[in-house]
């Protein structure tokens, strides 16, 4: 895990040295499970009624760089942490009445995006692949007596390949926001037709704007 994290950091910071600008971003995400085998993760309530999975609310945080390929096309590599998964409400697990029955999948993501839009500020779109390294997976049960955590029974996929598409807007001040969708093409575990899909909202800041501000005021 440490070697993979180091490699991703090395790749990103090698891009930063060539980047026109770079920044940070953070925000919430809502993730869920899709696929033909998603019913494997359904649970039952105390009346034996089947309970479908529901979205899990998590967060994402990351760092990005941006390099121009043409006047309105940019290469934008990102590295970030994302807390994904899905949940069941009012579930029964081994005769325990649970308030929350949740699956957590926490990833270190490397996302090399193409960004199309205004080079300085305004609306932009982006699309690209994503490589996620699974840092942690667990099944979490909570009720009024406490919580139980354990590793998911079937060995989860350590590497998750996915795709990302989204839109964003950057202000002249360097503050920006984005909305995007992520889909893991790699299933949760080998032999299981179940994949994670996430919707993410982000607020970011272009750190290069600080240097522009300093140069502008220094020359006054």
C-alpha cells in the first residue's frame, strides 16, 4: 500500500513541476452499488421484509494539477481520497436490530482527466479514467448498544478501474466548484456483478491564484 501511495504521489508531483497551475478540492459524495448481484447486499428487517441498499454519504479530498494541451484543452491529473460504499437501514444481522448496516470502501484515487473550457475562468467540462487503490474495506453495524466492525467476507478487489465525467466552474478569484459522476468498472469483488457508482460535489481553490495575487500587489 505504501509503495502504491508513494508512486501516485511521485506521478502527481512530477506533473506539478510542469503544471500551469494547481490546487486543492474537497466535498461530499453519495455512493451506491449497481449491478446484477446488488441483491447480495440486501438485508431483512425484523418482519423478514427485504431491505434494498441505500446510498452512503461520504467525502472526498484531493489535489490537482493542470497543464495546457491547447487554448481550451487541458490535462488535469488528480490524486485524492474518497470514502465510498453503501448502506442498509433497519436491518437485522445475526438477530441484532441495527440502526445502520453499512459497507465502507475507502480509496486512494489517481484520476488523469481531460478538461475542456476557458483557460482562466468560467464553465468547463472534464472526462477521463480513474485508478483507485482500496485502502480499507469493512462492514459496519451500529445500534443503541454500540457498533460491530469486520472485514467483508469475500475478498474485495484491491485495484478499481473506473471512469469520471463532470462539469465545473472557476471564478477569477481561483475558487471553483465541480459536480461529477464516477463509476467503477471493476466489480467490488471477483466473481460478483456489483459495482460502485458515486456522485460527487467539490469546492476547490486554485493555489496558483495566490502567487498571481502576490505578484500583482507587489508591483503596485
